[in-house]
């Protein structure tokens, strides 16, 4: 089962607050595997309060796995993830629920519940977790819908929305409780350039107006360079480097350069093995 | 967060101090609705407000709607910093009447 | 030859793994029944889907089953000169066996497949991840209403199946085979005992759990299906769920019958 809220006692609550009061998330020596396949190797990363951190990498670099670990959707094979000083891998269920209410997650395809209308989807966290009046809930949901340019879509069902709209609806739901930290999985995937730019601007505004910390997982360079305070580059499960946009642009690591210049990886091949792979099974 | 009420001319002034969020916006709502139900126009004083979230904003929107229906007014005074940015982000700065200070409001 | 044995071994291990996962899944769903808040609205929605909207199919299949039973029994009983026992024969067969089993099969076809597909698609679209991240338990929010709705609806549907089957038998017996209507009803009243009804209730309750458990469980773990993804995976688990529910139900039927007859 992928749900990893453990009913264990509160051990390992390291108090990071005294030294790093601005650090929201600390990832220490994180390694993660799917069965035998090692996906992440010894990742060390921090997320500072109020920053926009972009996690970048090509396909298969492990960025989705890193995100799933940060969200507590899977357990790492080793290492720890500290959220506000608490190790989410060992925290008990009620503590995890409290932490989750400070997180908003916008999934790649929106991940709206198909049986609820767009409006009901967005209102769901409020109805489940707060005692707010229904009038207040309605206005809050509509404020977010207006923000996402989805004003007239409140009563539609998810199946009636386009991919871009689903994404924006998912984002509206993710920020409905004004979370402390917002995670955004591939915001630009499947969007036209204009909408993508609008979304970038929205992300920047959310950070400024709502003092939100934002973690974006993406492979879109333009987007990353527009919004990021810091960029973390992943390659084959390893964290290659972290730095500001300028630092990344001037980085001398070959893998980073290839990523930025979008050159295909020049794979050095073993000629004999390559030939035998190509001709496997031939008589 | 704390809030208190005072009077300015024929208005009731609701001073918001600190942060209005999910934990306390219902109280603000109750106070605001009480004032409006008594038929008084309201000035919401933002000058000491550090932060307001969507639930707080929604409360003010509801208040404004009720005020308009009852022929009353709801004005925001002294918005600055993060609360002002929220008003701009949500485009509510084009919906609410916003003044610099409570004293700017005449008869 | 060793490759074949390896394959067989791997397959067997896989079956045990899947079964273990499904058992843990069932445990988690049952445990979540007691967590708050209780989704009453969702429960009603599911009762409407599983119960109310299955009525047409249950009424039709019940009617035809009763009618066929009457024809079959007439043929057999006539050879022994006991056609007046038709009422009790039809009703006993329905109440003890065919009612629960046929109802279960109809529900598997209609509800089992739809539920499995729906949950599999929810999994594929990360809706369960979204719920978890919103601090809403997918078990409490999605699974529990379906489990409770099945437990409430399916025994009721079984009872309706039995009743309409008896009516079907009556129609054939009285209007086609010229039997006495009063005799038909009287033999039923004389023969059916509480233990027969108890068997019907226990079986339908058991089948309800089996059907909804396997359908939801198979859908929930669609992402663990090897070698397929997307629409193909959804199709595959749905087929597996229907087959597995049917076979498990029939096995449970045998066990229940051996204890309760």
C-alpha cells in the first residue's frame, strides 16, 4: 500500500527551529527505490520559507519520485525528510494530518474527483477540515476560481473540462486553504505557451501576496528560469547541483549544460554489447 | 489576532489587528454581520492588519454584499503590505472602496 | 523444464502476494468504517447506484429464473406425481441457492465491473494521492460508503429476487401448467422455515462483502499490474475483478451451504 502514514510513536522529532528557522523542509541523505530499481541516491536538499524552488531534470531523473517522497506518499529506503523540523517518515497519523493541512498539492492532470463538480472539488478541503459557514466557503471557492480564470465553470463536471482547465482547477483546490507550502507537479505540461506564461505569473503572485513557499517540479526551462529563486537539478537519481538561475546558467557541469542546451545525451557505447543487443535472437 | 469596534461619525469601525485566518475569521464574520444587521455602515480598519487569508476576504465580500443589499456601505481603510497585495491579486481592490485612513471618511 | 517450474513458482507467489494485499486492503476498509466524519451523503448515493438502479435487472432476472425453475421442476415432479410440491421446490431453490447466487452474479456484472473500473481510473488519475495530500482518508471517503451500501443493498435485492422468482413460478405454474394457485402458495408457507431464510440472508451478506471487496481492491491496486498501464490496465483489472468475485462467491456459496443446510 502506498499510503505511508505510520501509527508509530513520535520519535526523531529533531528541533531544527533554533538554528534554521527559515528552512521549511530539510531532505537529508534521501534514497528511494521501486523494488530493485534505485531511483534516488543520497539526495540532500532544503526548501527555504518564502522561496520558489524548482526541481528540474529530464525524464527518468527521479524528480517525480522525489516529489512523492516529499509529500509523504511513499517511504524512502533510507534518509529523512524534515518538515518544520518533524521527520515525516516517522511522524504519527494525527501529526501528519496537521502537517498536510499546511500543504497544497497541484497534480499534473488536476486529479479532481470525477464524481464531484469543479466547485465541490475545490470546496472539499474546506468542508472536510473547517467549520466555516457555507456562504464563506462558496465565496472562497469563487475567489480562487476567478483567480484561475475559471469563473463560470463552478458547476461543470471534471469530464467537461479541457486539460489546461483541469490543471487550473486542481491548482485552485490546492490553494483553497492558503497553504504554507504549495507543491506543483509539471505545471506547464500540456499547456499552450500563453497559458503557461500566465500560470508562471500566477505562481509569482501567489508567493508575494500569500507568502507561500512553492516547490515546482518541471522540465520546462523557460518556466523554471522565470519563476525560480533556486533551481535543483536532478540527473539519474542524483542531485547534480542547486543554485540561483544565474548560477545554473553558468554551471560548468556537463549534465546541467546538456539539460539547458537541450542537447541529447551523448552516450558512450560499448560497440560489442550494442551489436549483440541489436542482433539478439538472430540465427 | 484581535479586533475591536469603535465609532466614527455614523459608522461603526472594525479594527483588525494581527492576522485573520481560518482559525479566527468566523469570529470576525459574526461581529461584522452583527454590525450590519443593526443597520450600521462599516469601516474595516486594515492599518494594523498584517495578514488576511481567503476566509477573511470571503467574510468581507459577504459583508459588502449584505451592506449593499441593505443600502449600507462597507469601506476598507488603511490597507497596506500583504493585505493590499491580496486585494490586488483577487481584484477586490476594484470592488471595495478603499481609503488611506479612517479619518479620511467624511459624512 | 526448469523455466516452467520457475514460471509456475513465480505465478503462485504472485497470487499469494495479491491475495495478501487484498486482505490488508479489506482490513483497512473495515477499520475505516469507524472513523469520522461519516459520509452519509455518499452512502445514499452509493445505495442509489448499487441498490435502486439494479432493481430492473434484478426484477427481470428474478422473474425469468422463477419461471424457468417452475418449468424445470414441473417436468421432474410430474414423473413422480408430485406437481403440487412445485411451490415449495421453486421457493426453496430460490431462497437457499439461486436467489443469493443469481443476485450476486447480476451485481458482479453491473456493479462489480463499474466499481472496479471507477476506482482503477481514480488511481490512474492520482485522485487517491490527491485525497491523501488533502488529509482525507481515501478509505473512509471512497471505500466505506461503497462497502456499507453493498451490505445494505444486496441482501435487500436478494429478497426481492426471491419474491419475484416465486411470482414467476406462480405465473408458470398457475397460468401455464394449470396448477392450483392456493396450493402453490400453501406449500411455500408450509415448507419454508427460518433456517432457509437465514441461509439466504447470510449468503447474500457474505456475497456482498466479497463482491465489493474484490472489485474495489483490484481497482485500487491497478498501478501494480505488471506489463500494462493506462486503459489496458483498467480493462485487465476489471476483467480479473469480475472473474475473481464470481469464483470466490461460488466458493463461499459452497462453504456456506455446507454449514447451513
